[in-house]
């Protein structure tokens, strides 16, 4: 009932309640910081393929398309 009133799916509500959506937001923010650090560390010469290679050395999971969008 509440999900209908708020116009959200039951799955979204359950993810919010369990904290999954927050983990995803934190991972994205962490990844953005890592990307910026790598970019600055290499004097703004690295593009998405090289940054992806650097990120693969860490434990952060990502999709290449997601990296290109950030």
C-alpha cells in the first residue's frame, strides 16, 4: 500500500530498507574519487581505457560503460 502511494516498486523499498541502495551510492562516490585521483596523478593524460586498467588493480567492481559515463 505504501509503495503504491509513494509510486515506487516493492523491490526498491526493500533495497532501501536493507541498505543496498546506499551501498551503491557510496561505491559510485568512491569510484568517482578514485577516477579523479588517477586522472590527476597521471597529469590529466589518462582516458577511460587507462583509468579502467588502473581501477582493475583495486577491488572496486565496475562496468566499462559505467566508467565512461562518469
